[in-house]
């Protein structure tokens, strides 16, 4: 049976990896903005769905591994937490 990965298996090894994941999300968001609101082909619809799914999944991983802010609030989108 396939074993599900726990959040500890998904934890980046360094802060640079966290920034890399955030860069991936930014890439997906940029690709979605270029795709526009009305895809013309089935390929474009599939591409949009793929980027939305990947962005969402990577966002969940970032939320699990990103340290909480010192003031107790959630980090704003695109905000990096200083070490």
C-alpha cells in the first residue's frame, strides 16, 4: 500500500527551500494571469487547472513549514518571515 507522506517529510531542509517553494507559487500565479479568464482550448483549460492545483498544494506545504510570526498573526501573502 502506498504510504502517505507526513508534513515532516515535506519540510524543506533550509530557508532557501522555503523561498524556492514561494517562487514556484509566484510562477504558477504568473502563468495563470497569462492564461486569462477565457481559455480557448482544452489544453489551456487543463493547464489552468494544473497550475491552480499545484499552487494550492505548494501553498499548503508552505503553510505547514513556515514559522509563525512573532506577533501571532498569519504572514501576509508574499511576506517573508525574518529569522
